[in-house]
């Protein structure tokens, strides 16, 4: 299974295509030799050196072994090493493809779409049955985040996000028979940022459609049996029935090239090699066509599968995996015969130096001013060598290091980073890992994307080492490793010890995802134990709830001090448990109980009533019963509720509340009778307002009786009545009432209510009845009668009071008279 040694002479594997060179290098000898026959199978490979899915081609007659009667899908690395295999029982497979997370997407004829991990585990499923109807699906195209299907009624349906599938029909094409071929332009390459579909009908044109409409490109050189979109989405390769390969701009305004293949047989595969050439494969022949009509032919004795990459094509056969790409410009200038580029001179100088040839110094002197450029070029060329070309990488890096030693102040960071990157790429390129990734692909995918792929393939140690090497966070690697551990058949105690020991020194790592995986695997005790180490209550508590560990979840929520979490658990327990069980749990948690009571007072009085009753808190139960009763608009129901509260108050020996409730019931009954006899609104009035309204309606006798029945104090009743009469401006009745008997509140209130209602003349009737001289004088001054106030002071011989009257007097004539009185009463 060892990788084959690269050619010593790099240009020996180059082929010229017009003014460019292409190289095809063997990356792996396939581990599946003798086990996989690509001529009788359907293959689909993920980009970025991704895995290969293989299944039996149902269109071909295959001799099936006795032990392999049921169809299956096998997943391999690019080195042909089997990762997993799954039995296929879902129905007729329409197509396969890969997401950007290396999930295998399988589309079934009945509209079912299933997604699998590289280990054959189902990770998602949805259906397009509604969109495809009874006629099912005919074909599909899958890209990194979505898919487009062709239904049996010749309509296209797109799903832009496989994680949250929302199928939508694209514009109606009016097709009457299936198209000869079709392809998609991925959303990131379109102006609308929506997927566009290129359809080649039998009429010979190409239709471009999306959800908004269909545009006929009015081509006449079809019909086209193959359409392929370049990796950057800018160019379209179209193969016609007449054998013509034409390349168009994606808006079809330009035909950039046209090439007659002399074959009217449609190629089995047609893909782009980078963005400069197109590969067409017929059985035994692989033809590369360049933009100027030049071509290169490769011969294969066995079937092959082409995997387009952003910078080349992987060629998978039964024996080997090869990588075909355009030779990078920097590599070409170093190795091209007769090149005098600085990088080529530096490379030659290094080789001469190794051979102890003085010509090395001559070469270095000739590029002295461009030596830094040459070092950078050799460094870049090392990175751009094809996967597995370890010998050439070392030579180029040695040349860069050799040139670097003759430079003062050269920044070596680019060289160091390239060495790091190549270490990573060579590690993942090893046949046991089987990811033949180039530098261009690595830069496109990113280090984290590569780590995620390694994690998904369970290469946790290598992923961890890469994270450590690049100073990336290792949390995801460790969590994924732990999740896979809990799925293994090892004993709970042993697994927990391994996980806790491994993660103990990683600050802030989340155990919630690991515990969730353990719970889904049926290992509840292990999940509970792992959750004890979860530092974030917001992650810990919801998971405990989902595990039905309600009491533990409540304890953890209380410990966190997060009231929202406590409410979350409490309300969950309320919904999921019987009331008696709910009250049992809450009763021993004072913090939760207080929060529940606070919640119930605002939102759910009935629950609070049940809670108090269950805890035999009769007085609190009665209080809630009173509040509940007043939510009834019907007075009879309110009275029933108050009667219930009265009984509870009596049981709890709360005499004051019992008496108050009894009085309220009595008042409600009275108000009901008053509404029945007098009309108007009395319900919900206080006793004071009830008396006031009766007085306003001229029902003074009935008001007096109610005063007596409810033992309203005289002072309070007099205040109520004089206010009511004054507001009615019934001055006659007010005067009459003042003479019924001696006022228990005095006569100052009479004056005040008159003044409040702008009746100063009426107030003068009651001021003389005020017993207290100072108060009587004050009332005179309030209404502006300073002479009467001065007379009070004179009669009572109160010199100080007279002085006060004088100080407040604003009437000049009155002031003269008061001054005379002051002179008479002044102490001698």
C-alpha cells in the first residue's frame, strides 16, 4: 500500500497543451484492487480529496455472489481503503452526492432524501414526495449545500439548504420529454445568489431557469448531450450530438472555443480540469481539450472515474489514484529547459553546490538582486507540488533554504509556514488517511475544514496534533472523540474515567454534547455522571430535563443562581408531572417555591391556590380565593368565591379577615339589591361610595339605614354626606343637615366643602358656628373677610391673633381699621 516514488526528473511527466503544461502523477496504488469493478458500479466522490461512494449500477447486468445479494453502498478513501458499507433497502437510487461536511446525500426515486456520515450512519432525512407526486423523480444534481431534482412530470425542484430543507419549484419549462442533459450553476456563482439550472432539450438550444423564470439562450448547435460548469462558475462546456465541444461564457454571450472531437458518441464523463481545459472520457480514452483547440490523449485499459477539483482532476481507476493538473507557472519557470528565471538559477545553484561545483557561486551572483524573489518562488513551488511528491518538495525547500542563508534581514515566516503546511498535507496524504489534498485545496478549505474532515473520519489523534501544531482550539476534537467513546461497547465506568482524565485539563470544555450522545446511546447513568462536570448550567440543565432528570435539573438550576433556568425547570415539571408529584418536588426547594409563588401571583392564581391548599396554608389559600372571586364578573359567582374564602378564614382562625370577608359579602348582596331596585351601578363600589351615591340619588333615609347596619361611625358618615351634598350644590339640604344635631366633626368641614365647590357665600353661614376662635378667624381670612377675623381677635382679646390677621390682610381699608384695633389693644 505504499505510495509510489515520484519521478526524479519532474518534467518527464509533463505534457504540453499549446503554451501550457499539464502533469499527471500517481498518488496512490488503490487498496481495493480486485474488489471494485468501476465498469459495473456507480461512483461519486467528494471534493478536496474526499471519500468515494460506490454502489452497483442497476442499468448493467452484474454477476452477484451468493453472500452479496442485497445492494449496498460502500465508502472508500481516495486510496481505496474501505471506510464503511451500508445495506441499501430504501428503493431505487436516483443519484448520490456530497455536502461540504462530507455527508453522503442519497436521493431515492420516491422523493426521499437521506444523508449519511462517512461511517454509514444516517444523519438526516426529508422527503420531496409532495413535490414529485406519483411519478417520482427522474434525476438529481447535488452541490455542497443543496440539490435540484427533476420530477416525473418534468419539473425542477430546488432545495437550497439541506440542513433546513424548504423545497421550492423552479419555473415551468414546458418540456414534453426528458432533456438530453442538464447541469446547475451553484448559488455562489450567480447574480441572484440562487441556484440556476441549465437544461438542454431535444430542440438544440439551452434553457436557463431559476425560481423567477426561464430564459431561452437561442442556441442552434445542439442538442447537447453533456454540459459541465467550470469550478469558478464562469464557463460552460457543452458537448453536442454532432461531436462538437464548445465553451461558452456563463451568460452565453460568447463562444470562447469550439473543438470537433470526431465522435458522435457522447462521452461517459465530461469535467473541467481547473479552469483552462476540459476532460472527456470514453471507454479506454481520456481526452484533454485546451482553449486553442490543442489536445492531449491519455489511454486507459480499465474504466476510470473523474473527480473534478478546484485546481485539477483526480482520476480513480481499479489500480490507482492519479492527479492531473496544470503545471503551476512558478514550477514551470524553475524546471523548464533553458529557464533563466531567478528561481531556476537558485535551484541550479543548490544542485551545483551539492555537487561541489564552483558554478553555484556564479549562479548566485547572477541573481543577487533578485535572490529574495527566487527564495519565495522556490518556497511556493514546493507547496504547489502534487500530493505525494515529497522528494520534489524537499528539493525545492532545500533550494529556498540555501538562498535564504545568503540574505540579510529576510523574513522567514513564509518559509516556516510553508514547511508547516506541507507537514500537514503530507500527513493527511498518507495512504492510511487517504486525503490527497493540494495546497490550493487546503487554502480554499481552511485548516479548520480539514480538521473537521479528520474528526468525521475518526482520525482524532491526527486532528488533535494538527490543532496543537497550528495553535487551534482542540475542544471540538476532544468532544467528538469522547462522543465516539460513549458509543463504543466499553463499560460506563471505564469510559467515564478515560473521558474525564483526558478532558480534565482543558478549561471550559463542554460535557453537554458528550452527555447527550451517551443518553441517545441509552447510557443514562454515564450521561448523568458526565453532566456533573459541565461548567455551563445553561447547557447542563436543558439536557438533564430531556433525560427526565427533573429533580437534579432543578438542583443544578438553583445552584447556578439563574432564575430563568429555575423557571424553565419548574414549568417543565409542572407540565410533565402529576400535581401531587409536582408539589412534592417543589416543597423541598425554597428558592424554587418562592419563584413559583411570584410567577403564580402574576400568571396563574389557580395553581397558587392549589399549592397553598396542598401545603395546608389555609389563610394564604383564602387570600387567593378572594382574588379569584373578583375575577368573576357575575356577582353570584363572586359571592360564592367569597363564601369559600370566609370558610377558609374561619378554619385558619383569622378572625379579622373572616369579619372583613363577611362584611364584603353583605355589601355585595346589598349592592345587588340596590341595582335591582334603584338601577344604576353599585357593584364594586366601596361602602363609602355606596353611601355617597345613595345620597346623590336622594336616598338619604336608605343611606342612614345602611350606616346603621354597617355601624358606620358618625364622623365618617357626616363627612360622606356633606361632601355628597356640596358636590351636588344642594346648599339647602346641606344647611338643613347642619341643623339636625350638633355636628360630630365640627363646622370647619362644612366651610371647606363649600370652598372646594366655589361657594364662599355658603361658607359664611357656617363660620360663626366654629367654636375655636383661632380656627374661626382662619376661615374668615380664607374667604377674605379680614375685618370679621379681626373682630374675633378683639372679642377674645387675642393680640397675637390680631397681629397675624394684620400681617395677612391685603385690603387697605380693612388694614386701617385693624391698625386702629391694634393701637387700642396694644399693651400699655
